[in-house]
C-alpha cells in the first residue's frame, strides 16, 4: 500500500468510527478507483456496506479482500458475520475456523459460539459457550445463552443461576425476561416479578414482559397490580387478550368475568 492509499484508509476509518459512513464509503471508492485491488480498501468498504445492510455488495468486497490476503483474521471474521447474516452458516464457520487458525483471539471464539447458536447446533453451541465461560468466568453473553439453553432443556434451577450471573452487571431486557421465566418455573413468583419489571423498565414496549409480570403477580396473590400489568400488556398488544383472559380465569388466584367486553373495559380503563 502506498502513502496515498494508506492516508485514504486512515481517513475512511476515522470517518466510519465517527459515524460518517457516507464519507467513509466515498473515500474507499475513491481509493479503489485508483487501485482496484487494494485489500484494505475492499475490507473497509465491506465493513461500511455491511453496517448499512448492503449485504451482497459487502460480500463481494470482502471476498475481493480475502483473495489478496487470505490469512487476515479480521477479514475472515467480517466474512463470517456477512455469511451468517445470509444464513450461510457452514461458510461462516469455515471463515471462523480459518481466523482461529491464524489468530486464536477470544472475540473469534465468541463469534463461533454465536454462529453455532444461530445455526441451531445446540450441543456444539453449548460446549462453545461453556468453554468461553470457563476461560472468562464473568462473560455475560455466555452465561445468558447457557441460561436460556438450560431453561429450554427444562432445567430452571441451572438456568436461574446462570441468568442471575448474567444480570449481575447491566443486561438487556431479553436476559432479564429469561430470568423471569426461570424463576417463574421455580415458583419464585416474587423474584420472577422483579425480573419482568426490570425487563419492562429497560424495554417499555415489551408486551410479553408485561403479560408475564401480570401472571407472576397474580400467582403471588397481588391481583390489583396484576391487573395493572395486564392492562399494560393489552395496550401494547391487543392480540394478547386471549392470553390475559386465560391467565385470569385459570390461575390459582384469579378473577371471573361474565363477558369479554367487561374484561376489555377493565383492561382499557
């Protein structure tokens, strides 16, 4: 790479990192017009295009970069992410394994676990997440995914322990919601309600969190607050009416409604 191309790469990288993708793309295209085979410019342009969901173009540019630098781990990692977004999991895993062979960094092992997870290869994904958590005991994503997998396998006690670990630091609403599910299955209705509230606080349009909060509160005997949560769920997603009606009439602590219209009025008030 000559000095001009190197300056273009630095300027384009700075523009991209500063949230100016249009400028970054223009600089990359200028550089490639001057030197069509430059692998760094193809790599950077692929990253810009991928960030804009222009997947086909990003794919073409990362392949052009790899044709010149097949051993570049960062390019392999980006190629894996692009392939994964296209649903080409075998291709993504091949890129990741090539990157690991060149540069066995933690980030790449995390990317492999994510890819195995998304590909539906549960056993392999579980082992990958376990290996990550063993090396990095506080790894939030690994704990969260292992917790979710444990819950799906019908082991709420293990799930709750892992998810509590994942929520020890700032966690997304989805992780708090999963913790609520695990606690609810353990009949820890107070703990479940606390987790669902946290999920709803983080994501105020999370209708399922509001619905499950209502169910947990109802099971704990707090019918007034349960109705408030059900009303929030109904306002966010009226299609949940059937689930709310079922919860109210089938739980150990419930209320009876003579007609649907009366319940709808109560939820909408």
